[in-house]
C-alpha cells in the first residue's frame, strides 16, 4: 500500500490537491506500522492491535482512492483489485458493488465514477471490520464464560473440601451374597445390608442404620476434586478431538483456543452434575454404583458428555470463522465467481492489504 501511495504521489503535480490526501495516507500507514511493529507495540492476546492497524490501513486506502479525483483515468488499471475487495465483502445484489462492476466496463471515467468506487470500497471495508469485531467479541464472550465456569468449578471443589459431609458423592449398593453372609457372623457388627461407596473410599460394613450418617463417615474432602479432575481430563480429550472440525483462519482471534478452553471447566462441572443426578435416582437403574472405579468411570463419561452442551458454541464459532475472510478466501463449500483458484493475485493483495 505504501508503494502504491508513493507511485501515485510521484505522478502528481506539486499543486495537485491529491498530494494532501496522499500525505494523510502516509500518516495512516505510519500509524498502522507502529501498531504492528514488535518493538513499538506490545502484543494483545485478543488481537486488538490488528484491528486497530486495519482501521488505519482502511483509511489509507480510501485516501489513496480519493486522490484519483484529479485524474480519474489513472485509476482504471487498479479497478480489478478494487473490485476484488468489493466482491469479497459485499453481496452481489448490493447497488454499490453493481456500480463498481458497471464502472469497469466504461471506456472513460469521471469524478462521479471515482466517488462511486470510493463509496463501494468504504462499504466493503466497513463490512470486513464488522466481521473482525464480531469475531473478537465472540472470543471475549467465550473467555469470560470459560473463566466463570472455572471459578465455579474451583469454588465447588473448595466448598466440598471444607464441608465434605454437606452433599457427599456416595452411593449405597446392596451387598453381594458373600458379604451379606459375612455380615451375619458374630464378628460382623453391622446389620446393614448395603455398602457405602464414594469416589475415594468405601465402607463394606457401615455401622449405622442411618444412611446419612454412613455417608458422612465415608465421604472425604477430596471426592469432588477427584471427580472434577476426571471430568477435566475427559473434556480435554473431547476438545482435542473437536479441533479436527475447526477450519483455519487468517484472523488474529484464537476462536479454536477459546472454544477448547470452554470445554475444560464445563467437563468438570458436568462430571459432578451427572453423578449428583445419578445419586438422586434421576437415571433409572444407575443409582447404585458398587465401586470407586465405577464412579470415576462415570465421571469420565459425564465429562466427555459436555459436548452435548458446547457443540452449539462450536457451531457458532465455526460460523464466525467462516464469516471472517481475507482476499480470495471463498465461502464454505464454494468459490466466488471471479476468484482465482489459488487465492488473490499479487496485485489484489497489494491494493487490498486486508
């Protein structure tokens, strides 16, 4: 873009009004370069510096296009590149896009044609910027929700460690025949015909007839933590598996990373919630797990099942990635008419620089 500005400036007379526009374009390009320079600007985790640089670059492009008002014919060699920018972001039914397509067929260009081109390019830039801002907003929302779920999972683990007897993750399966026979011997002090099974401990012969008392004696403060870790591991595997469905993008926003981070605390919470539902008899036939290993196994299953809830967020994230496109990037499933198979041409990239 800077090379195009300098080439245009060298072809203008000293008293041409276009020189002031090109001087302003240079200032915008300097601002964009400063934002993108590693030594001058700190990296922003959500890519806000890229969006800021894009705004300056868009302004420089518009000023460069307006400099052709003094000599409209000189813009004709650049029409294919400008039309590519317009086609990239404006629909085929847009009147501004149609006006640029009609201008390209004219043998001679006037100031009105340059004005129409400027308006079309400005509209295309505005659409492109909205797409990027929408992606940035989506990523910020996902990170906020992921952070909230992480705090919630840590809070549940801390509260359960402080009060392990409040809501124990324990089950009371019936004793096996061998253990029931052993309970009838004189050495057996407990007439209870069930066991108490928790994530990190079991009691095959609970002493009390009160189920809650037996749960309180067997429950440990680390039970919730172990279940959450099992759900976290399962969610990590699910997030790694889901990355195969995410298409790459040229944007600076880490949409796939944010989606993967959302799954981790969600898996920890669904593991705890699923076991609480089983303990309450919500799932018929699965309310009495008979070993700690089974509890951990079901925690892994419930942790992986967070995909049932986060898949909708994954679809929205994929849609956001597909909406943000660079020069020559075809929409999903098809290529726009007029796009080259290998992407944009060097001239298009030089003129567009999106």
